[in-house]
C-alpha cells in the first residue's frame, strides 16, 4: 500500500521486470525486480481516485529508502545511545562508519568503526574511536547553531500548537454533529411509528432518550475541554513557549525527549561528519558538514586504550624521569603532570597514584616512595607483579588486568599499600598467556566453523 502509486492517483504499468540472473529453476515467478519510476513503461497521473497527494507519496518513498539499512542510506533512527548513527564518515576510505555496542559495568558503550574494507577485502580496519566524545562535540555544535534561531523557533512552535488545537477542536465538533444527527434520526423514527405498535414505539422512545443523553454528555465534555484548553494560546502559554525555545539545551536534556527524537533533530541540521584519526593517537580531525553544504573543521582529542598510543608519550616518559630524579612522590608527580596538561589516555583530569607507580616501575624509575617490603618477601615461587608479567609477555597492563577480572588468570591483591596485584603463573602458564596474547582480536568470542562441524557430526552419530 505504501509503494503502489495507485494510492496517489497514478496509473502505472511496467513497474517490475524479470532479471534472468535471479531466476530460480522450478520457480517461474522468481527473478522479479522493481525498477525506478523513470523506467516505467506507462505513467498516467491523476487518473485514479487518490488517497494521498503525489508529494506525500514521494516523501513516503524517500523516507522508506532512507530507513533501509544500506551503505548508501542513513538507516532508521532507533533507541540506541549512538546519536550519530549513519552520519559518521571515514576520512581514510570515505565510507560510512558503523556502530559497535559493548556492555560494561557503567552501561552500554558504543564506538564508531570503519569495517567496510575489513569485511570486503579482509584487510585491517581503517580506524575506530569511542563514540561518546564525538557525540558530545556534535551536540555542542548543533545547540550553539540553533541558539540564534530561538525566536523563530518559538513562533513556529506556537503556530503548531494552535494548529493542533484547531484540529482537535474540529474533531470534537464532528463528534457533536454525529450525535445531533443520531438524535434527529431517532426522533423521526419515533414520530413515524404507528401508535398501535406499542412495543416498537417504546423501543424507539428508549433509543431517542439514549441518543439525547449521549449528546448531552458529549456537549458537557466538550465545554470542559474548551475551558481547560482553549483554541487560542494565552499570553502565559506564549511566554512559556518562548522561554522553552530560548533554553534549547534544557529541551534536549528533557526526560520526555527520546534518543530517537535527538537523532532526528541532528539529521535535520547535520548532513555528515567526517573523522580522520592520526594513527592510533588521540588526535582526530573532524569535518562537520551542515545541511546546506557549509562545513566546520575542528581538531579533537579522543580517548585511547593505551598510554603508548598518546602522541605525547615520549614527553610523558621524559617528564616522569625528570620529576622522579627530583625526588617527588607519586602524588606530586600526578599533580605536576595535570598542571602541564599531560592527561591519561581516557581523557581524565589527572593520573592517579597507582598509574604513576606502574609507569615508574615499567621504566625502572624511583621516587621518594619506595617499597615497604622487598619483592622476595612478598612474591612466592611462580608469582609475578601484574605489571612485571605484562612486560614479560609484551602486552598492555590493562589487558592483563582485564583477563584477571574475567578469570582467565589467577591472582591476588597485596594487603600492603599500594595494594598491587600478584599473578600466579609458572613457566607453562606464561607460555599459555603469551600464545593467548598472539591471537587476533575477537578470537575468544567467535565460534569456530570446525567446532560447528564437530557438533553436527556428533549429533548425527
């Protein structure tokens, strides 16, 4: 019903053709494909009774085409937390970036990933980045751009509210008109009945009374509605609408504004945003294309997963060495790094003391805060400090700590400050962890094809 042009009053012939490459043996009706409107054999507008206008029909087709999950379309806005779904373009391959979701302790986390080259040709991903910081940047730009249009927005909002109230008032009047017609019909039926037919007259009289009672009740409800919500907005209502229009951020953050509403608003003013990350560093160049073609460029800083991915990591190590040689404590070093603008990879305000101690141990530096106990008094045979084992394997400390939380490795936490983690791993366990680290990303969450074959074979036997 949505795609057929007959509902818009258009007679069309030849809307589909047979594609021989899609024919299936034994299925004579297969291979039929829809073609574009300009390729139809016959098109005669305004020939059939129309339910909708041609303009509305074309808008419906454009809306359905945009809602399709295809590479060339934005896709339908849904309730996911990613606000820029379908709008983010890769600055390397110039293709649309997808969205990946991951459940964490803090909730659902999303990131924008360019997987087109990886899925098509099996090569490495172009780039990926956290989605929250990019959403926050675009929302800030959009709200700042909408601020000058607050007055016009308030006027349009007032007009729309009055139009909606006029439409509701028209529906109320139509209901009253129908009840009046029902009362008049019941009255005429009662008057035309023969007095000798007492049973018929009594039933008609009862129907007339019920129609009059329904009309009276509906009239009272309509009067209450008009008193509560008049058609014309009052001065107080207009002032409230103007205040809300001037406070667009409050409307954006309102509980009644859903994620789908926010996505639709962004798509009205933003055509696309192209992002290009400088390797694996935190630096991102963003080009925001507004509806109409104008562009805004910005250099952003994104959160990264590892310290050595930071562009200023060599400077950070040099400053650590200088501050440690000066005899500063780990807490004082963290304060000094924050004052110099050297932040952790997750874009927090400052390093915490544990991170500073791990960095110092990784680079074999010392501060005035030394270990209260030698390592040989703490570690038993086959035990490692978490950072030491990560360095031995050649993997990030955060990754090994994640394995510890998942239960992939065994460990315990030291009871003395700074409460470092101790991993139990003999020579065989170290080799197992080293082999596990060499596996590609996502290997642990996949179900191997060979495993599926073995399962099917076992079930068949």
